[in-house]
């Protein structure tokens, strides 16, 4: 009887050790998967911009990759920060993973809204200040802008109004920049107005 009890206890202990080891192994695999996914996001963003750049240089009519449902529509630059980004058509979550996008209907307008992820392409927005210069190049030509203000907007209480005929560019990303929540209500909005090329070169 005692031997039987010892055998049961030994089995339970061995089973518990195996279960603990399996749980640790599963946790290690989960951590590795999360780490690889986090590392893949910026890599994917950089690779996509390279493919989109190639499409832009070839005229911007061809899709950057065979299954893409978007194409480059403009180049956004912030010279003081060494930023040069291809802006895509089609405001969707999938396209946002590859680069900043024009809000629907603004790609060809004078009042443009461009959105991007705060942890990849648009992380530089947190450094922009009033007086900083931007440029946007479309097939129709290049325009120069000066940042005039930055705002934090609650998307539950306000939305950006597009004003046809107004010359303006609004850069939008989620806020705060260091948040780990993927879907917060706050938006960081950078507003810039046109300036002349001479003003840009002398600034």
C-alpha cells in the first residue's frame, strides 16, 4: 500500500514537473512570436517604402507589388528631420501598414489630409514645431508648407473638416506617441500652410 502511495505521489510530481516545463516552453514560444512580430512591423514598413519608391520612380501607375490595391500618389518631405515618405492612395488599415495615406478624396485636392502610424512612418510628427518646413510633390508639381500649429484632438468629439479650395495640409496620427494601445481616441494633428519656395530656401 505504501509503495502504491509513493508511486502515485511520484507520478503526480513528475506530471507536475512536465506540465510546468510545457507551460514555460509555451510561454517562451509566445514571447518569441510577439518579439518577432514587433520586429517585423518596422521591417515591413521600410521594405514597403522601398518597393513604393520604385513604383513612384517608374511613373507611379504600376502597383508596388502584384497584390497591392494602392499606388504612390505623392512624396512628403520634412528636410530638417531627414524625412522622405511616399504617400499612398486608399485610406485603409492595410495600406497604413506600408506608408502614410491620403484620406479619401483629398489626394488631388488643395486641402490634404495625410494619416500615418505613430510608431513607424509618422513618429517624427512629435518633433515638428511651428515654423518647420514641409514639401509635398505630386504629379502636378511640388508645394512647400510651413507648420503653423499642432493639436491633440479627441476623435469622439471632433473631426477634421475638409474645405475645398483651401490650401492646407494636415498630418494626422494616433496619440500619445508612447501608448501601447492600438486604438485610442486621441489624434495628433499637425497643420501646415503654403509658403513660397523662396521663403523655404531662406528659412
